[in-house]
C-alpha cells in the first residue's frame, strides 16, 4: 500500500526535491521522498506553521462544540429519549477523528507533497468511515433500546447482546469494504464471497433466524404483550413469556403451551386485551301461547331492562319460529376492559330479564311434544282447550 502511494505521488513532487537514484528500488524511493519532504518543510515552513495554528483552532472549536452538545444532551431528563440517543452519539465521537478532520481541512494550504497529501487523505477516509459506522451503531442500538424501554420488554433487553453483535458485524463489514474500495482494492469478489457466505449461514440456521426475527417482529409490532389474553388457533391463553425462539402461553385450563414464534405468527391471533366494550347476546324463546300484544311489547321490555343496568342496548327483534318456541334475540354492549366485570354484568342482565318477564306473565319455552287424541270416527276427544270449540281442540302435553 505504501509503495502504491509512493508511485502515485511521484508526479506531484516539488521541483526542489532531488531525483531518485533508482525508481525501482524501494529504499531509494523512500530516501527520495524523505529528501522531498525535508525540502518541502524548508521551503514552506511559514505555510506549515500557519496551517498548524489554524488546525489547532479548528480542533479546539470542534472539541468545544462536542463538549457543549454533550452537556446539553446529558442534562435532558429521561433515559433512551431522542436527546439521550444524540448524547450517546456525540459521546462516541473520538478526539482522534476531530484531529484528523482538522488536519485534512488545512492540509491543502501548506501545499504538501503528494505522498503526504495521499497519506492524510487515506487516514482521513479510514477515520471518517469508522466514525460513521460507530455513529450508525449507536443510533440503531439507541432506537432499539428506546423501543424496549417503552414496552418494558424483558426479551428485547436480554437479546441486546446478540443484537449489538449482529449490528456491529454488519456495519463494520460495510465500513471495511468502503475502506478497501478507497484503497483501490477490487472488492467485487469480497462482496460476492460475503454474500455467498451469508446465504450459507442463513440456510444452515434458517430455523433459528426465522424464530429470532419473528420474536423481533412480536416485540416491535406488538400484536400482544406479556399478561394479555389471546386466542391462538383454537386455544385461549395468557401470554407468560416472549422468548427469542418461542413464546410461553398459559391456557385457561392451566396447561403451558410452548409455541415457536414463527408458528405463532403464521396463524390468526385474536387479542382480548384493551377491549373498551364487549358484546353479549341472549337468545330468548317464549311459548307459542304468548299473545301478539305481549310479543310486540317484548323488544321494548328487553331494551328497558338493559338500559336499567346502565349498559348500551344494540337491538332486540323476533328472529324466527322455533320447534317449541317463538325466538327473540337481544344484543347489548358492556363497556369494560375487565372480562370478569363483563361476565358479572351479563349475569345480572339475564337474571333481571328473567325476573321481569316472569312478573309480566311471559312463559319461557322449553322442548315439548304435543299429541292429540281422536275418537274412532276422527272427532277430537278430551282433553282440549275449554275456550275453543271442538274444531280447535286444546293440545295435550305428554
């Protein structure tokens, strides 16, 4: 690398420098460029002094800006806020990088030999690329930790070690490729090799990475959280733990369900948490002997009883002729996040309906079978309804 820079810099050597004795001899090249540098210092000492002074001023200004910004960021309240992330990024700004930036800004004023200018440019490129990679890592990790702090997610906090490793490897691999490319190295083969290696590793650990990214999807997308009750496939359970590979669910019957994160997200999930209202339905059947006036009054009666319990009435209507009943439907909404309160409210509504309908003379239907008795000549015989004629016999229950 040094000799390539030497070769590239020969054409821009100051005229006062002596010519090399043997251009093909590395030692002679080094001696030649040393003499050139000495000659440059002797002929440009004033410009060099001014450049050093200006560079120091720039360095101290950059340091003061960094210190001021860092104090402002650290004085802001709260952890893992955007201001805190900015403070962490500023804190990771190296003093050496500030010095190299200062040198690069004033290097052209002193008109250095091409060798020195190439070396400054080379070191500047390495320093800036590595510093940008460090900044990017801190920003990404800060945002992830901020997300974890918002949800108080233990899984993400435990996974920060492997996440930090993966992010660091990815960012610094990109930084290394950028540096090599600026050095003139052909990185096409390296990029292709890294791509093939990444595919091989991905295929070998496909199941692990699939569950890992599914876990991160659960953490960031938050379809459910620890402590919430969900319906997965045909099971209703409470989330106990979200791991990197699997999620633990406690079913309503007490069993522990351990499901891989990939399988968990591959099916429809119903989350029962944070429901501001729950809908309850009642199917009410009355006997066929109920009078039409009582049937017409029933929907309003049902509405009155629901509203008396301070719940939201949705609808009540006649829905059909059953085998043993005239069927009505009652739909109401109970505004509560607590499922136990919903169950208690539904019970209270049902008891109140039964009490009021019984008081008003409604008879609830139940499965029955009616038979009619006839004489040999086909006429109906007792028992039959006393209020009707022989043509409308009273059905007898058996």
